[in-house]
C-alpha cells in the first residue's frame, strides 16, 4: 500500500529525486551547543538546539547528583529524543501505509545508578544501564497484526533507537582557551 494522497509520500518522493541525483544532499548534521553562562552555578545551563533556529532549552541536573532537578536533565533530553523519534517514525510509516492512527503514546525511561558517575563505587559503570520503551498505538482501520508490523517497521527506521542500540564512536576534540 502506498498512500498517494499522503503528504509524507509526496515529500519523500521529492526527496528521493534529490538524493538520487545528489547523494551528498542526504547527509545531514544535527546539533546542540551549550555555551557556559553563570559559570558559578554548576547545576544549570542552557542548550541551543538546531543550528538554524538556535532553540534554547534551560537544563538542570538531577537531584541524585546534587542538582535542583528544576529543569530537564540530560537523561530527560535523551529520553525525549528517543520518544520523539520513535513516535514520529510510527506516524510517518502509518501515513504512508494509510493506517489511520487514533492514539499514539511513546514513553521512554532511562535507568541509571549514579554511584558510577559520582565515583562512589568503581564497580558501577558510568552510563545508563538500561532504557525502557512503552508504546501504545490505536487505529480504527488496522488490526493487531498490522499494528505489530507497523511497530517493528518504526523501530527498524527510528534513527535514535538504531543509534543507541549498538552505540556509536564519538570523536573528541579539546581546545584550551
């Protein structure tokens, strides 16, 4: 099934033409920058996301590491990225396949033992030990089998999920100013 009236299909068809003609156009870079402000406060910062829009988001640290837990934490932002990516992928694939969604909900939870990052217990690894996803989907024109297939397809196409699952190399550069 291909929904020719779908805005997703229309946009993807146009992108396919562009990318077939110039594969380099398919390479993108997403970004976020934190510029130190109020450096005397180690518990709060602001991240600017999307280099075109520079959308600011105030951030804080979790109370489990001494923060005030008054703004989104880095772990919350990681969970948000996963939830947003999976939910939007579900909706795009459903649109392409003419599955009329009545309900979607994606909840992401990242579990962490902070003793590792605080160096209180060297046996505890630094990093989230597990991520949990809970996904709800409802449709008025698709049954359980189709929705299971939709979910599997979304997981396979979700950039954030597929990045987190195996992990990726991270290059690091330090500039001393």
